[in-house]
C-alpha cells in the first residue's frame, strides 16, 4: 500500500471531532496533515471555514493525494475556492452528524428557513464530494431516507431522484476509532453494596436527560439505595432538568459535571455499574461504547445506531422497548444491588479501538485513490 499525503479539514475542532481527527493522525500509516479552525460556533464554522481553509492552502501551495473534510465544512464553497494545485485532488467528506436529520432544539433562535440552509450546505457538500463516509450504517440510512422530504421543501428542485441516487452510490460507512486500549485505569469509587448509575453523554436535549433523571427520581421515591455519577460540561444552555436533579439527588451524587482529563473521566465511568441510555438521537454512540468497554452494563432503546453496535439477537438483555420497561429493569438491578459483572462486552468493543480499525481507514483511502484514477 503506497503512503498517501492526506489533508484533513476540520472547522469544528473540538469534542469528538477533535478526538477522531487526532486518533486518525496518530494511527494512520498515511501522511496526515491537519487544518483546523478555532471558531466555537458550528454555524459560523459552516459559513466561513471554506474561505479560511482555501486561503491557507493557497499560501502553502502543497499538492495532496486526498482531501478529507468533516461535515462542518461547506465543501462546495471550498471546491470553488481551491487553487490549481489541488483542483483534481479527490474530495472525501466524513459525516459525524448532519443538519438535515439532527433534532434541533425548540429554543434555537434560527427558524425553519435557516435550518434548511444548513441542511443544504450538507447536501451540496455531498453532491460535490467524490466519496462520502458516514460514521454509522444508521446515520447513512437516516440521511438518505430523509432526502426526499427535505428536497420537497425546496422550490424548483431539479432531478431530485437523480441527485439522491448519485449520493447513495458514492456513500459508505466507516465507524470512528476510539482510544479504548489506553483506558487501563482503576475505578475511582469502590462501593460493593451499592449500584452506581452513570450518565456520560453530552448535556443536550437530544440525549433526553429528562427521561434519565425521571428514572432516578422514581428510584429515590421508592427509597432504593443507589449512587450517581454524572459526567459532562455545564454550559450556558444547560437544561433545567440538570439543575433540578442536582438538588433532588444530592444525597446520591458521587460526582457531578466536567472533568479536566481523559484519565479522570475514565476512572469515574469505570466506577459505575449501569448505563441507562435514554437518547432520542445518536448518530453513533461513542459514550455507550466507552462505558461498555469499561465494564458497565448499558441499557439501550431498541432504535438509532444501538442495534448496529450490539446485535439484539446476541445481546437481548441490553435492550428495552419503553421507558416503563427501562424503569422496571433498573429497579430490579438496583434492588438486587447489581454490580458490574465480568462479561464479554469489553472484548466485543475492542473492534472500535484505533489499533483495530485503522487498517480499514488506510485501505479505504487507498481504494478511493484507485477508484478515482
């Protein structure tokens, strides 16, 4: 396999985007260079980074074998600005998320027309890309299935069926890599007779924290003995349910909020026993895989990407159908003082470690070059 010179473009260089890009750069056998932006607003990223990156690229005057951009870049605008040196360089877009199917908050100031605008940026980026990668099979299917209704909202859409077919033909799936094998640390807490429940997701509306904390409130009302670890960053847009839960569950809380280091995050999560997941939307599920690898038992809604991560036929006991089912399951576990058991989830999740998944990345990039020639 020939070593390729690949340029990665990431306007939204934070969180899981940053982790993914750093992991790719550190593990790939190809020569990975990175251009990133420090704009904190994703909306400004999508509006301006194409111009910023194209100007930087023009000044450097380098030739690349492949250009890989995240979905936060307006790839169509970037392609219009790109210099002669890379006009024929294959363009690949990696969809961590998309603005067509992402469930926007009702509190967002942007109206329907503005939301459609950001979806159009993703759509035109997919149109001009030579190859499209989605982080999960669920994400790819959801995006493609949403395109007919999305295009019907746009007046005078031309040949929409042809456009959808074109996008589908060049779309494939490449799961994100995670630095799982570096998580060899000791739990922070050791309470053998108490079930510890964990939340390790973003503090956002699409993760449905209300359902999670309603579950905890019900456990407390029954006077059941449990402890709680809630990891995540408090923001200016923090949902009221977090403030309410911090007060109502003060006696159960072992940890609340943001931690500075990855090591501390791992120690906290590894201390837990149960991970009840209540998300309304999740394009992949990195936090679920991390917790499962660290020995927690995830309890998952039978939807989104979770059945693609854990086959329900093989891992039937990890899934629930309704919120009522989840409450019953967690109540039984807490009543029996459930502690995490030795199970096969750790070994099962190893396939998402960068050391396991990077050969697929490298081979995929080489394949794109061969297909483009």
